[in-house]
């Protein structure tokens, strides 16, 4: 379909028999998180924050494996692609996250969450113009979707500031006007807009 069904698929659960117990290649074994403990033998105790970060990364890696196996069984499934792109992003896999996000945007072109995720994926690989376009589509589809207005406004304001630094007032003006509309709690876009209008 053209949109994602909220809660329609629990990727870690039974997706056509795909899960931690029935995943292809898992041999029916359930993946478990190792019990990380302090190591007093060679290097002294492991700091608690490092233990927590290591455990969290291990859990996310497990989710990544589940999502990738589920996608093999259900290729093109929008909900799986959403989870896969988000999980790859958490692991810092920018290019891989973008690949899944682009597939997701094709599978669910009218879903605001898909466009938001695509925008985040573009940001992660420093493709600002595409990120602005994706966030703009997301906002058109759902103006109340969390953080989209702030992300879009921030990108537009940053691009406008670079234009101001290069004295490209006319090019910066549309971005400043839109950023001022989106970032109503931030005075900086409005101040920059007023200064720019004073120069024209």
C-alpha cells in the first residue's frame, strides 16, 4: 500500500515466521544479550556507562539482524524498511540507512514518517538539498509530525546563513522567510530576515 500501518508488523515478532527463534540461519536459537560484567583481571573495572553503551549496541545489532532477515522474507515491506533504516541510523550506518529509507519512500510515498526518515538519512550523509525536500514533503503530509518543522527550519536557516555570508541576499531571503515561519520560538531567523530586508 501507499502508507504504513501503525503497529501492523512487529518486526521482532512473527513476521511470516521471522523472529529471533525462527529466523533463517539461526538454527532455531534465540539470540540473547550477553551478561556484561566487570573485568577485574587485567585492566580493572569496566566503567558503567561503557557497559550500558555496549549492551545497547548489542541489542541494536540484534534488531538489525532481525530486520534484515525479515526483509528477505517480505521484500519491500514498508514497516520492515522503516525499522531497518532507523536501526541502521542508530548504528551510524549512514549510506545503508539511506538505501533502506529510499526504498521505504518508494513503498510508502504518501507516509509522512517515511519522508521524515528519508530526510534524516540524507542529513546523515550530508545531502542537505535532498534532506530539505524530504522534510518539506513530510510536513505537507502531516504538519504535526514530531520535530519535522524544527529540522526543516534549522536546515533552511543554516543554508540561508551561508548565503548571507556570501552576500547572496536574494537567494537567502526565501529560506529565511520559511525558517522564520517554522522556528517561531527561535528569534535568530527573524532577526536575520529583518537585516536581510534592510539590505535589499
